[in-house]
């Protein structure tokens, strides 16, 4: 067996460790720089970023634009899907922020929605007094959450009771909770529903 000078290998090993540590530190700093540029762009500091890091700024902007376009596509798919609620016909409002539902004879409900910060925002569901207690709100919300799951999109809820006939806050929490909405630390004044994956759809509680 040939003789190996272990003492001679130690400087080589130590240098390799230092190089690995240095590369790791550089990678960490680059990540922090990317995060800083992204935050700065969100706060209107594009000229500052473009002057100091033009290539990185353009790369991050392109990524933000792609992300925004994906969110817009998902939102459009959900809006198309919620037009199809069993037993109801639906039309989009002029502002594109309401979807109206009717039976063969009456307007019975509408929901308010928007796309903000690449999130589907649900601002409320209103059902005509004569049609409450018939499961219409559940049918509409069930179709919405199914469409959101299909597109892998979360739903942020910002809903207050409508007038004296609206549900109380506790009743609203219980109603939306049946459809997977949760009070979330990132949205203390509302609720959020994370999209379900195909792996846990089988566990979805039956909603009536």
C-alpha cells in the first residue's frame, strides 16, 4: 500500500472547506440582494435599483410580470367557472367585480370579488331575503372553492354582515369555515382559504 502524507492533505482540505464556506456566503448574500431589490421595486424605487443592479432588476421585473400574468389567468378561469352554479343562471356585472345569480323568475344573489396583489378577494355573498335558508349561498361558495382548487388559487375573505338582516360575525366565521376558510394570522380582520391539492380532496367534508 503506497504511503500517504496525511499532513500534506490537511492544507488542501482546509482550503476546500474555506472555498465551500465562501461560496455558501456568496449565495446567501445574492439571495438577500434579490430580496432587497424585489422589495425596493414594490416601493417605487425602480430608478435606484436600475442604476445599481440593472440586470438583476430586469430579471426580477420579468419574474414579477410572469407571476402577475399567471394570477390574472387563474382569476379569469375562476370567474368563468363560477358562472356555472347548478340551478342558477349567472351574469357578470359591468364592473367585473360582481357576479349575479337568478332563478328562472327572480334575481336571487350576487357575490363581490376582485383580484388584488395576485389574490382572489371575496368581498361577500348576498342572497335576497326571500331566498335565504335554501342553500343558495352554499351552492355558490362551493362552486367558487372548487374552481379555486382547480386553479391552485387561494381566496382571501373580507366580508362584513349586510345590514340588520346579515349574519353576525360568528355566524359568518362558521359559514365560511364549512368551506375550508380559516382565520389566519396574516389576515386578522378576515379569513383565508388555502387551495386543496388532489391528495387531500378526498378528505373534504361533505357540504349541504
